[in-house]
C-alpha cells in the first residue's frame, strides 16, 4: 500500500453556466479514473498518493486566470506574485481546453516555469517556447491540420479546390496556412471566402453562388463549428449537392451537423479528428456512475438530471419549481435510471478522443513525477548532478522531467513531447455517410500519423468511403484533365497553373508520366518513339557487308573486277593478234589492272570505318583513278604520235615504238595526285566519326573527310586529267585507221566526266550510308564506263568476229569475210 502523501494537481475544465456539458464531465471522470488507476499501480509513484483539484473555467478566460492565480498563492485566493501558507504547491496544471484560455494561462505560468499540459488547445502560437516555455499539450498542433488536408488532396489527386474560412483568428490564419501548403504541392485555389460571423444573408447567398458556379468539386471548410451551419442550410435549400467537403476536427463529429435538413448536402464529407484511443476499463467505469456511489462528486446529480431529463426531489427544493419542471416534460429522478441507456450522441462511451488526450495528459504528468522521484543523487540532471526532492521541488524541476517523458500508455501507444512541447500528430480520417432512411454516421476510413515514413503517413481504405450520391468512385476536382505521357502541360494565359492545355512533345523529347510540366530530351544516343513516352536507342547506320545495299554493291564490285580480269586474260591470250598489238598492249595491260583496282577500291568504303580505312578510302581511290586516267591519256598520246609520225621528216618517229613517253606521262600524272594525297594526310587526314546530329533517329557511323578542300582538290585533279584526255581524244577521233582508239577513249571520257559531274550534287544532297553508296556507285559506273567503252568492242571482235582481227583488215586492204 502507498503512504497517504498527496500531491495535488489542478485541472481546469469548461462547464457552461447555462447548461451542463456532458462531454466535459466525461473529461473530468477521465481524470478521476486515471488518478484511481495510477494509485493502484505499485510500481508507478511508489509510496505516493496522487490527488487533484478541479476548477470550472465556465468558458471564461478570466475565470481560468483566477483559478491559476489561486493555485499559485496557495490560499485559494487570486493574489498576484504572492505565495502564502506552508503547504507545498500543486505540481502542475492540466488544462484548459480552448486555446483562448490556455494562452493567458501559459503566459502567467511561463513566468514561474510552472508545468501546464493542455488536452485540447491546438493553436500553433503555443508552440513558441520563447513566449510559453512551460506549456505542453497532448492534442496535436493545429498546423498539422493543414498538412493533413494537403495529404488528402494529394492522395486523391485533387488539384482544384475552394476554401471557406471562419471570420476569426482560427479561420483566417489556418486558411492561409492551408493555402501555403496546398500551393507547395502544385495544387491551386479556385476561390477563398470568409464565412460571416453574424449570418449575413447577402454574404451567404454570394458564397452559395460562387460554390454553384465553381468547377471545384472539393471545398475545405477551415472554421469552428458555428460558422458552417448557416451556409449548409442555405445550400440545402437551393438543393446544392455533389461537392466534397473537407472538415476539420473542430466540427467533423459535432452532432449539430446530423440535422436532416443538411444531411444530403454533407453526405460524403471527409475530414479528420484527433486519434481515437482506447482506455481499458473506462466504459465500465462510466456505466458505474451513480449518485449513491460518488457522494463527493458535486456534479453527479446535475449530470443525472441533464442525462435523463429529470429533476431530483430534494427536501429544500421549492414544490412549485418541481411542478414546473414536471410540466416542462421532465420526470422525477428515481436513481433507477441506467447510464447504459443514455443516447450515445449525448454521452459517448465508445469514442474517446479528447478524453483520450486528457487521460494521456495525466499519465504524462505522473511519469514526470515518477522520474523525479526515482532520481538518484549523483546522477541528477541539475547542477552538480543533484536531484529534486519529491516533497519540496521547484516547478521548473518538474517541468524538466515532464518535457522529457517517453512511455507506452495502457493502449500500447508511444507518448512523448517534441522540442516545442507538442505530441506526434495522429488523426483518424473520417467519412460522413448518410443513408436513405435518414440516418447518418461518420466512419473511420484511414489514419494520418506524423511519425510514419513519408510514404506511409496517410493510409486510407478507399473502398470504405461513401461519396456524395452514394458513389464509391472518388470524384475528380481538377481545372484541366491530366496530360497523358507523351504530352506536357502548357499554362493557359491569365489562369492558374492548374489550368493548362496538353501539348505533344517535340521530336526527340518524351514524358513518361502524367501531368509533366516539361518534356525531357532524349540523350544523343537515343530517340523518342511515336507516342513520345519512351526513349529507345538509335539504330547505327553504316554501309556494311551485312546491309542489303552494301552486299549488293560488294557483289557488283566483285563481278566487275572478275569481268576486268577476264578481259585481261583475253588480251594476254590474244596478245599476238593485230587488234591487241595495234592498241599498245603494254598500256592495255596496265590500264586493265588499273581498272580492276578501281573496282576493288570501292570495297574499302564498305564495313565499319576505322582510322586506317578512312585514310585509305579517298587516297586509294584518287591515286588508282589517276593511274587509270593517266594510262588513257598515254594511250591518246600514242595514237596522236602514231599518226603524226607518218610524215618522213617528223621528229616523233624516234619515239614511236618506245614506251618512254607513256611511262613519263603516267609517272608525272600519278606523282601529282600522290603529292595532293600526302599533303591531305599530313595536314588534316580523314578520321572515323560517330555523327549523332545529322539524323534524328540514327547514329551515322562514317568517315569525316578532314579537309574538304583536299577532297575536292583530289576530285578536281581527276577532272583535269579526264578533261585533257577527252579533249585530246576528241581531236584525234577523225584520224584514219581501222582500230583508232580515239573514238572509244572520247566516249569513255564523256561517260567518266558525266558520272563525276553528276556525282557532286548527289553526294552533297545525301547523308550517312547513302553518301558512301553514291560514291561507290560513281566509282563502279565510271570504271564500268572505261571498261565497256575501251575494251568491250575489242573483245567483241577478238571473240566473235576474228575475221576482223587481221593485219590486212587493220590496213584497210581486205574486206571482212562473212
């Protein structure tokens, strides 16, 4: 058993002077129940009995201050700055419920660092420890209401809302906090209106018209409970429904709003209230209330009369007054009434919310006292590690312990205060549901817990929610419908950011989520798909042997090279025939080899480019074609010398039959091209290039020519050689002789020049592998033109018209035999 050493605690509650408040009476008994429970726990405050005093603040800040000062004096009289009597001070104050009373109390108690724990004051101002250093509370800070609203809006993806606020400090400051939190999430406010304090009809009608005209289906009412009721009645009269109202803890469970007149309008309302906790055994305790058992309870008979609408027949009561009560419909109290029969709407014994906060406030104070009692000298928190004495401690010493309490209550919930004296914010998400029979109820559909990780702070059972008109699908409340992936939001001029048009992303850009504010550019190695919701790797474009076009060009190259080799074999086999001898067979062999190399050099252009292949492509092509054209030029000069040396006095006769001029021409022509190529390779050689910008959907892999000037110098020199050969052959085309090659050379140079003149614009107008293909085609067609124009006519005679391949026919003395 504990020793009878009482530590008195003061509790401030609000009882109306005009009527008895059953709800606050339940709070009073939560104190009594908790005190009795604590005194029966041997391990909590051992050898100490806890007692309490209760003061009625009567909805008056003045009465609350007077009760506080009476406590501080120790005499029960409100004398400021004086402490009288020898008895110890009461250790702490629990209360008051309204913030209006708690604020002046906290200012006064903060001067003495006197612990104060409120079970209902939620205004954010009280978290300021500079102004209220000794204030703590077990009800959540009201600022969290704005946070919960934001989480609700985000959870249901509501971005277009209206706000109604009460015309008082609570509504104005709270609504501004809501606006701040809502805008931080990217949502928008369609309208914000102040509910009139004096039920102005014109103002209510104006707000009603705004609500009817608004496309916002969700409206937050940040107000105390007396403000929304007139508006709801007006909305009901005008049959306005379909809106989702977000209610605060100040009015969500108020029985005033169960009125049948407005139940249709409020149906589907979603809101939140402080967490409903369990108090084991408290319901049975409330059921045990009876005037005969609680003789010391000065409120018990008043409670009985209010709860059962009866009047006690006391000895000193005026008989006339009793008769008037009976005539007013009140019965005579018999004491046989049952607390279990009281309407839950009047005296709820199932849902403990503020009662639960009151219960926790008592235990928080007691755990602080217990920690003070259990302090061991030498391990104390005060100067020189001293402890406070349980019978003679200072208020600030107890305040230290109460601030730092951390325990698990009887409902297995964690109780503690943060640095501002606030508890963790835990709210029940409630849904107001109306039924066809006219009944209604609020149902818990979720929970908000500020202690939980961000992703788990709000948990909602959507299937349990009944929206307006009995729908199960959550209504939308947006200014513009969501933009699908592949589109971005474009703000509408002069409107809020939540009002937007959906614009498709540009090529190469994507959005892979709904309502993206901007498109994301794909990386250089990626491109967007047709829906612009995904980047995929660009295809690599290179003219390789695996490519159908590359394979076809390679096949043509090989065939042409084989045909050239066959032609060379024919000329070697028939080398002693007149037609082969007459056209300088040495140069013919050399020219055929050069043409074969021209065909084969196109193979260098195929395949994945590397540094060596890039350097060899154009230079090999230029040198080999220079060799080819220089051979043709030498052949042309041979024809000219042959016919010019027929005069007896010609100086050219000594060169006839000699190969010296031919090889001089070939060497000089090739050497000039070699010098151009060497200068090119030394100054700015070609190199492999991965081009990601020339094509949107492809990565072009090819060779960068390095110096474009050198490339066109190479082509220009080939054009010069071809032009000289063409002009020379054209002049010599009319010289006599059956096997005069000048005509064939003229035609071949005409083909060659035509091909390469058409090559330049075609080459400049294409990109990627097709640019390479154009050059290969030009190489193949020009080489084929040389082969066909110069050698195919001779092969035709050698193989199919051998009668023309005679010396007599060559000299024109014999007609060919058929």
